[in-house]
């Protein structure tokens, strides 16, 4: 039985950590000293090889660095961890060296240095021949994804080692409690790559588990992993509250009493079925979840479990894909600048062009995303939004109709007004109505209009970590 727990929402762009220090304490996000925004840290690792020994930097300090000149900045390594190394059928296995030699970038670089194309072709065949000689017949050639995943495991280990120190330091700054925080188990939220009960045996979660263990994190014994969308829904719907009944069982009635769900849980013949639809637009994945309950109009009996049926899907498509298409759509000099820009500068550019429709001024280069770039950037945003709305429409089409629904929009991608508005519209396809919508930057409707819950950053970005730390996931309290 875990009375106390940490939950790490290991985000592709930002990592957030929540703590539940007692069974009935509210889950709370932990402040990381020196972080620009106190409860999250950029999921970035940098290796500085300029000195005698390589030096590692993490989080905000790494996000300030630019790759090149002996510094390598690693971002998006969560994606590499969760990308299966087995190649798709029919797709040849390519080593990283071959991928480099065969790439368009390599050809461009060769041309820039005056290397003739027959020389490039000769180099390619020489490398292939040398590899065959060295490897010998039948020896396994590791795929590009395999190399990337192995590298990601090393980065994840180092990142979690550093994160552990940040988390324990943050706990040491809390009012004295006599608690031994270093013994608290951790649960990690991961994309919904498998049903919740099977997550721990998923190959990528096994690698993550091993890295966490080596980095000194004691894992939660019963449920070390929880799917991001489900954790997110619980965080938002409970508003991070945890409660026990007098007999020491989880008190779901009290935990969910902040919203319309409580009407259903108490037993109401007009509202026997309920669903919370969650759309979390992250950097790497867009996570969709539907939490469903059918009370038959009777009060919910939670002794046998939480009572929600969960349908969830993680689509490997997120803001990092938008970033990639935006870079590709810009003129070469702007593309090149954005490719090597420090993580933090890129984020500022991201916010200005997608939210305020403004450009970002760069010394010596002019404005990126100004008037001349607008048509190209708008097209990228339109395509991104279209793919997301298609996914939402497909996901919702397979869900049964219910008597009451709430809509929850979270993740950094929902900070983009065009994305958020399109997703709200897509979720209402076919006349579906939500009694309450939770999202960042929502305007309150007129009297009688459906309820809105304007999420602040704590819930819009920290909802998964808060929910993952919830008593809801402690089966021993049911
Ligand atoms: N106002 C904004 N405008 C544009 N993009 C934004 C805005 N706010 C945040 N983002 C971007 O949204 C992305 C997703 O942020 P989020 O914190 O949800 O990602 P994550 O949880 O790390 O990713 P994942 O859950 O996929 O692993 C980030 O790339 C972030 O920079
Ligand atoms: Mg996320």
C-alpha cells in the first residue's frame, strides 16, 4: 500500500513532478529551483565536450544551449524511447552511418565542400563494403531506431538521475515534516501504448523501468506506470484532491465533488451514464481518453474499484510534428537558424507565431514568421489542426452516446487558439453537447450556456502529474 507517492509526467518537451505526501493530502506539483516556470523542467540534456571531460547539463540550463562547437543538445528523446526499433515490414534496416551517407543533407554538405557526386557514391559503397567485411555474414545490423533507442535510454537514465536530486532538494525546501521522501515510490505517466494493466510489460516501459531503477527511484510496487490521458482526466476532474472515508477507503464521492460528475455518482435517473472526454495535445503524442460510467441511476458503489471504463488512444503526432513542418516550410536561412536555436528561443518563436500571429525578430536575419512567411505557417497550422480533428472525430465516432459529458482539453498544444477551437468543434460533431468544458484561456459563456473551467497552467500542463499521484490509482484503498 503506497500511502505517499511521487508522480513524474515524463513529457517529451517538459517534465512535471507531483507529490502526494499523505493519503488525504492534495497532490501538489513540486517546484524545481532555478526553473523558469517553477513546476516543470524542459526535458533536455546537453553534453559539453569542450573541456578535458564531458560535462552534462539538464533542464533549463541545457535548454539555453545551442548545439555545435563541441556541445550536443538532446531533445525529444522520449520519442526515441517509445519508437519500436523493429523496422516496418518491407522497410530495410539502415544503420546511422548509412542513413547519414544516404541523406539529402549529406549530399548538400558534400556539394558545399566541392565534393563531386561520383565521390559521394564511392564513399557510400566503400562504407557499405567495409561494414560487410567487419560485420561478417549473418551478423545483426542494428537499425537506426535501435541506435536511437539505445541512446535515449542513456539520456533517460542521466536525466532521471539529475531529476531525482532536483525532486529531493525541492522536498527538502518544504516545511519540515520528518518524512523520508527518498523512500517514496514513484509512478510515471507514459503514452497510452498499451492498456493500463499491460503498461509495465511494454518493451519501452521496461527500458524506462530499468533506467529509473539505476537512477535510484524506487518504483511503485503495484502500478509503476499509468497512461497519460487517464492520469490527466483524474487530475482535472478531482482538482488534485484526495480523500478517505471514515473506514479508510478511497472516497471517490468527495474527490469528484467539484463538478457535474457528482450528480451522476449520487444516482440520478435522468443521468445514468457519464463520460469525460480528454484531449491532451503534447509535444510527442496527442492522447485521447474517454472515462465512462453507467450507474443505472443508482448511487455508485466504489468498493469493487474505481468504476470507470476507460477507452484511450495515444496518437504519435504532436506539437513537435508541427514544429518540424514549420521549419521545413521556411526559407533555408530561417530554417537553419531555428534548427540550431536554443530550445527556449524556439519556444518563444512557437508562441508568437501560433498565438499572436506575430513574427520573431532575430538579429542579422530579420523577422521569422512575419508577413512574407504567414501563408506557409498558416498552411502548416491548418494541416496540423486537420489531422488532430480527424483523429478526434474517429475516436468519438466509436463511443456510445451518454446522458452527460464533460470535455477536457490539456497539453501545451491546446494553448494554440486555432487548435483548441477546432478540437472543441470536432468534439461536438453530430450535435454532441458537453455540460462543462475545461481548457486553457476559455471565455465564460452567457447565462445558461454550458459551464466552462478555464484551466491555469497548473492543470493545463500539470494535470497528468497531479492525476498520476492521485489516491484513485491506489487499488489497496478500494
Ligand atoms: N502558447 C503556446 N503556443 C504554442 N505552443 C505551445 C504553447 N504552450 C506550449 N506549447 C508547446 O506545446 C508543446 C506541448 O507541451 P506539453 O507540456 O503538453 O508537452 P509534453 O507533455 O512534454 O509532451 P508529451 O505529453 O507529448 O510527451 C510543447 O512543445 C510546448 O512548447
Ligand atoms: Mg504531456
